[in-house]
């Protein structure tokens, strides 16, 4: 009885092995083959500019207030020529960020967005704390995505946001 059960078990496992051997592989040779990330992927955060290069951030502090991890710090001063605030520094600690997207959702002017850049390995934890200049540069060079709620858009090669991108 035991020998028959063992042979049956072996043949069942062997048939599964032979079936999957004939299929194409589902794994990718990362990092040699980069993954095709879908729109709306939660990679690193970036600050976006208007098409004319002006800062979108109005220093309303809503992203700082809504962040559950408290990783966003904004420094701003009062505009001497008019109303509102001028952004001095925008700091994000990517090491402690949960990438929940609340900061992206709450921004009234779409100044902060996710990018498809997800490769964040480093030997120095201080490199994970990024400032305003790095965030704007990240927004310029990376594909910055807005959320589905705001209307999906991607920054094209010309640097302008292209509306009406379809979700896969």
C-alpha cells in the first residue's frame, strides 16, 4: 500500500514538473531586464513644475499635515511682494516613507507626484533624505504620474504633462 502511494505521489509531482518545463518563464532577469511598471506605480516622490518652469508648490502644508509617517518637512517664508508663501525647502525622508500616496492626493495644485523610480539601494541612510532641488530634478527627468483621482497623466519627453493616458 505504501509503495503504490509513493509511486502515485512521484508521478503526480513529475507530471507537474514536465508541464511547467514546457511553459515560457515568468521571471525576469532583474536588473538586466527592467520591469515594465504600470501607470500609477508608487516609486520615489517628485515635485513638479509648471510648463514654464515655475514652482507649483504653494506651501500650503497640507502634505506635511496629512503624512502619517511625518516624513515631509516644509520651510517657507511670507511673500514680501504679495500674498502667499514662498517655498524655501521641501524635505522628504524616503527611508521612513510608507508610499501611501496621501500627500499626492491632498495636494491642491498637483505639485507632488510619484515617479517610476523604485531603485533606492544605498549604503548611506542620509542619501534617502532628499531636498527641494533633488525633488524638482527627479520630477524633470523621471516619468511623473498623477493619481487616477486627479486624471492620469504622464510627463512626456518634451517635459509637458500629457493627459488621457489609459490604464493597462
